C-alpha cells in the first residue's frame, strides 16, 4: 500500500530524506493503528533484495537477543515504526 496520502506525506518525506542522507540503499515499513501497512525503498530491486535479506535474517537461528518494544504514542496518533537500512 502506498504511504503517500494527505495525512502521512510529510512524515514519509522526512523519513525518506533522513534515510537517503545516511544510506545508499534502504527499505522501510510502517503499520498504522488500524493495521494498514505502508512501505518504501530506494528502488524495486533493492527493496526486494533487502526484504528478502531481512526475512532470512529474522528466520535464522542467529538472532540471539530478546526483542523489547515500548508502547509510545506520538503526536499524530501513533503506530508502529520499523526502519531497516
């Protein structure tokens, strides 16, 4: 689903600008409170490759740490944010 809508466009532009300033290749995904998934990437081949690598890494047994999540509300109504680069 596209992240570009009136409500999220400014946030999307800020996230993309910050990531592109620090990383040549990136993919990011977010899920809002209603469960809608939004994502973007440098370009399609990079996005597919990074998502495949992320999936393989998360499914491997080499993940040797505990995930900790804090429930924080932001000014725009919240949602979960995951950033990969």
